[in-house]
């Protein structure tokens, strides 16, 4: 099979012979062996049995989060020198290019959910570098709902379905948010029109987490990465998003595929924010707190590259459903920070891939690095790369290997202390940045009104005690905001008598 000049279309070099899965030619793939014209089927019909057995196993577990998504291949190019910050080979010289694959997704919805739903968006890229795969596992918002990883599965449960009714439940949704008010900043993003992007091509991507860019001498800087869409940021209103969910629930998926198909290749310009360890110590906010941004007035953006998506996958399942991203997939020159949510993701992502795709998920072609040699990691289900042949499975004196020195950063960041189990308390500082975003929305025509209406339209379905607690959360952000949301929500909320009858309510 070879590609035509037109991206995404193919012509076949020859007419293949249809066979069973083991290669035996089959005369008629739509017939079955049986006794006589109307007799029972024969168990010896391997083609039929194999076809049915494989069909029963076609579906693999969908991602627990980020189930619905789309992706494409592309290329990253270094545009600006940042060799003073990091020794990452991919970023070593201006003009250097690296192949990549990207996947964009909704977070909370199931595989069949509409693309335009109000939800954060996943924004992941796998770079096939000369020193291993480097994954950016980002979101389209620079912050998240939580800063303690133990809350993540609990939070996600509240965004899914009620365990009794199997319905989405506004009370569950807002009960969690109003009792975990460190989420306020992300709520401000989610219920503005930023929560319903027009397409995957028209949204930004953010690392959210703090990472470390390191140099060979072991010194480092703390960094965050921003990917700014070159198509311009564009969003739906709540009404437009709802209409699109009805008209074309796969709008984002189709938009990305069609734009690449016709040669309108989307691109993003990449920037880095940088704080030295000394600057980090004096910074107003905890740089490991995922609910906070680094204001760009204080920590300016520094451009370093651009990636462009120019090739659609040939097979969605093989290349997009099976692509496996993890923030622990790193290369020399970048390291994780002490961000606790990031630290937990370093384990959780590969663990879910081993469950969903198998222990040898990195042997799947879309996940294969350009080169890897680790003969001590072998066997297991679907070991299909030769399993390292006769190479010894231990450090053998009869098998020489080259060991490249990769020095972890040691300067400045040294930890000592007692083991503790505690959450960071919610303080007034947690509402400073959300209020800042509310003020930004006030400088954009109609955006504050849209925000209030978006919240009211969703919150009105929650039980009254949850609504009241949520109004107080918004008052902590801005008194006027809280008052407006209460006024508009109570106009839409059902009468208490109706609530008692169970109208529009799902019991917890």
C-alpha cells in the first residue's frame, strides 16, 4: 500500500489473496461450513470460529479518562536557541527537526461522548528523539482542579456517572467542587467559553506541571511549557456547543482530519517559562501547586520551537487508540519536579497502559522509540520484537554494552524531613488568580455574562445545599460574581416541592 500525493488517501500495488489469520487461502469469506444446505455448522470451520472469536475481542478497555480523542503525525522544529537551559538533544540546535504524533481529547466523557462537551481537553505529543521518546502530556488549561494526587480518582468519579442511576449528576459534580475549593481556578476556566473550544486546532496546550530543564553539570531551572495555537484561539458559546453536539458529535475529530486532508496543516508555537531555584524560593505561589499559574508579567514566555501536524493516521485503532503517552517518558536534559500530582502521574500513566494495552505496550509500532536496548526487560504477553534474542538477561561479562553518563540534577534541590500525610489548606490566596481571570473575562465582550449563564444552567440541577455552598465559593472569588450566580441559578432551579418529588434530581 502506498500513499497518493493527496494526504490520507492510498492506492494498492496489487490484489492480495484473502486468507485466514494463519495465512490459509479462503474461497468465500462470507460462507460457513455446515452439514447439508440447512444442517448444523461444523466446529472444524476455523475461518468462522477465528472470525467470531476475534470479533468478540476487538474492543480493548477505553481510557479511564481521555477516552474520546483524535490525532495526527507531524514534526517539531527548533526555532530559537535554549541550549543555555537544557541539554535535551532534540532542542540542541536551531533548525533541528523531530518527528512526532499528537492526540487531543476530552477528559471526562466516554468514547461516544460529543467532542464539543464542556470539559478540559487533553493535549499530548510524543516526540521520537534520538535519545528516546519524550512525551508532553498536557491539557488545554494551565491549571487543574486539584493539587493532591489522592483526590484525582475521587474527583473523576464525580465527573462520571452516579453509581445508582448511571446518569450524569449535577449534585455530585458541584458537591465535590464546592467542598474542595482549591478547584476554583479551574472552574473559572471550565465554565467560561474556554471550556468549549471550537476545535482541537484552535486551542492552546500547557504543561501545567513544573518540570526541570537540566544541564550536563547537574544545574537546572524550573520550567513550564506553553503551546500557542497559530490558528488563533476560538471557542463555542454554550448554545453553539450544545447545537454542535446534536448536529455533529464528532466535530473536533472531523475538523482535525479534514484540515490535514486538504493541506491546511495546523501548527503551534512553543514557549517556556523559566524560574531559577533561587527565584522559585521567593515566588509568591508554590511552584509545585497545579492550581496556580505563573503570571506571564512575572515570568515571561521564551519561544523555542514550533510543531506542525501534516499527516493523518492510516488506521485509527493502531495509531491513535493504541498510542500511549506518559509524563515519565523523558529524555536526558529534562526531569520531573517535586509536584506531587506529577509524581503520581509518573507511575499511573504507564500502569494504565500496561493494563489497557499489555506489558509490552512500547513494542506497538506507534509507541516504539527510534532505538531502545534493554535486554533485562523481556518476555510477557505480546513480546513481538524478537525478545532480544540470545542476549543475556543480566549484566553479563560476555556481553559488552555502552553506558552513557546521564547525571541527575543535584544542585539546590535536596529534600529532608519527616513523613507526613496532609493536604495543603485552602486559603484566600487560592482565590486571587480566579478573581484575576474573572477580571480578564470582564475585558472581553460578553464573557462574564456567558460565564454566569454557563454556571447557572448547570448548577441549577444540583440540590439546594450544594448550590448554596457553591455560591459561597464564588463569593470568595468575587462578591459580585457570587451574587450574580446565585440570582441566575435560583431563577432556573426547580421549586423545593418539585425537588422533593425527584424532578430533575438524581439521588446520591
